[in-house]
């Protein structure tokens, strides 16, 4: 029994490390309905199929700006959907820093993005409880310079993209700083198929890639170009 389990672990570990995990970076913002849509309807429902092949990095910031005031030593942010969104993004950034486990990361972000108000302190606290995340620690970071620094660093990463980010969310593969418009379009419309195509080694593709049915193939013929 024990030996069998050990073998299972060994085999599965070697299988998942053979192809490795593809880095996927999701640039999003808390109060953006397209971000909610992508995370809750594309990324999360397909995560279970691809979790061994995915290394997701969430970058909450979006279409925002920040400046550093050297006199006060503080950052100033302005966000697409106002101050509340900046605070929300900052709380998300703190949570993402705090959570180490990758399943918990996506579960938490999906929980918050599914909430009535993804920036709202109440909803973030509820999701923290659900996933055993220390909310006191989270909020302490979220309202302090630590949180501002994390958000500013997300901002630098976002502003580093080429061309500049103009659509939120933006999805980038392989840690590239180039936005690939085709990857972007395909990810938003059909993340499952995009991942299946990205996993170049056929034997590494999860079962679900073989199950893409006729309907989906027909649909993709018209929209997936
Ligand atoms: C920078 O911070 C200082 C000290 O708080 C303040 O007096 C000044 O107006 C700030 N500058 C800008 C450009 O906001
Ligand atoms: C990711 O980058 C690596 C190294 O540059 C490359 O070999 C691989 O094909 C890339 N994968 C995808 C899916 O773009």
C-alpha cells in the first residue's frame, strides 16, 4: 500500500515535471467586469484540468497610474474605477504575497472576484475566512506602505508591457513582456483550447484536450483565429 502510493507520487511527479509548468500572467483589476468574467468563467473552471501545466501569476493593477513622492516617501495611485479599486487591488496584492499555495491563490482570487464587490473589505474578509487566510495580517499590509510598495511594483510590471496595456484583463504567457494579441484574444474567448494548443507535447496534454467536441471545433472554426 505504502509502496504503491510512493510509486504513484514518483510517477506523477516525474510526469508533471517532464513538460513543466507554463507561466501565465494575468494582468487584471478588481472592479473590472471583464476581469471578473475571465477569472470566473475561463481561468478558474479550467484550472483543474491544467493545474500541473500552469503557473499562474496574478497582477492586480490594470489601467492605473502611480507616482512616488520623494518628500513624503509615499506612492500615489489613481485607478480606472476610482479610489476604491486602488484599495481593492492593494488588498489583492497583499493577499497574493501572503498566500503560498497555488490552489489557495486561485481559489481566493476567484472567491473575491465572484463577490458583489471585489474591492470590498467585507467580501475580502469573508473569502479570507473561507480559505484560512490571516485577515489581520492581510489588512495590516493592505493599508500600509508595504501594500503600496506591492501595488507599485505590480504597476511597474504592468507599465513594462509592450505595447502598453490597453485591455483589462491582459493574459501573457511564458513571462513575456510582449503582449501577443492572438494569445490574448484566444485566452479570453477559450482558455481551455488555448492551453491545449500551448502544450506542444501531445502526451502531456490532459484528457480534456482530447474531449474537445465537434461543437467546440466548429465554434472555434468561426471564432478562434
Ligand atoms: C509630496 O509630499 C509633501 C509632504 O507630504 C507634500 O508637501 C507635497 O505637496 C507632495 N508633493 C506632491 C507633488 O504631491
Ligand atoms: C516558452 O519559452 C521557452 C523558452 O524560451 C520555449 O522553449 C517554449 O516553447 C515557450 N513555450 C510557449 C508555450 O510559448
